[in-house]
C-alpha cells in the first residue's frame, strides 16, 4: 500500500521482500508440498507460509511478493461496532474516521460478497438459528474475481491498468496460493500498479541493518 501511495506522490521506492516472486503456476497443489508451501530456510524450504513462534503467540504469515495476501483466506472484514466501542479505542469517532479508508481498501482489493454457499456455511447458519442469532449470519466479503470460471478476462478493476484475471473455479485452494489467477493478492493490485509507476521490487533479499552513507 505504502509503495503505491508514495510512488503516486513522486517518490522513488524500493520494496525488499525476503520471499520469492510467484507466478500463478508456481503455487503448490497441496500444502503437503512442503518445499513450495512452508518457509523454513534452515531446512531448505522456501514456500509462502512462514511460521513464527514467540513467547505468548504463534504467528502464521506470508513470505513472497504479495506477503500474507498470497496465503490468507481472502476474507475482508470490517470490524463490527462493538470493536470500536471497546476500551482500546478512545472515544474519538474512529469508526467514522476509518470508514472511507476501509471502503478504499475494499475497492482496491475487489471485495465482494462470497457467491458460493457450501455445506459448512449452511451448518454455521443452522448453529446461528439454533442460538437465536440467525440474523447475524451473512455472506462475508472476499477478495476474489468471480468471473466465468477459468476464463481469462481483461482487467476488471482498474480501467485496464491492472493485469488480466481469470474467474474463480471454487477449488478451495486459497490458502496454498491461487493457481487460477482469481485471488486478488497484492501483486495484482497495489504492487502491480506501483511497479507501473516505477517502484522496484527486490525479492529474495532480507535487510539486517540500515546504515547512512555520506
């Protein structure tokens, strides 16, 4: 996000990413393909899913050009009112202040209500009904291009400035990397547009220290 916005203001930007740059066909078919799925360089695994263990938290995050967007489940949720009314948010009207930025992010990420409703969704709805909370069930917004399944179309999001996309096939492989060019990962929006403005992306590099050169 920062790379694109800084480039739009005329800044010269370099993005350094320790993971690889992936093409659609590079992603594994299954998470059992550890070489392509797990990031654990100590045992020569250079995939998209990094696992970090800290004292009180277990973190799963992405590696690769596009970061966590390569491996997340596409869900794009705006926090409910209760989240903004909690003690962690001082009463400064954050919901209203952040609303336009949530909308901008949804537009950039192509967020739309999930079109498919599977058995697990129906079970969730049944549970909500059983608990008397059926009114809280709704389809979640996802960052997916729901064009004609498997059919390539010109950029549907940025007036032709973005890459061609293909319709979701409902394969369910979102969290191992989309092999069908339907998932709206950052390399297909923010980073793609940033590169067109001159931003340089340097994959497979990691910063250990920054020194000022006179």
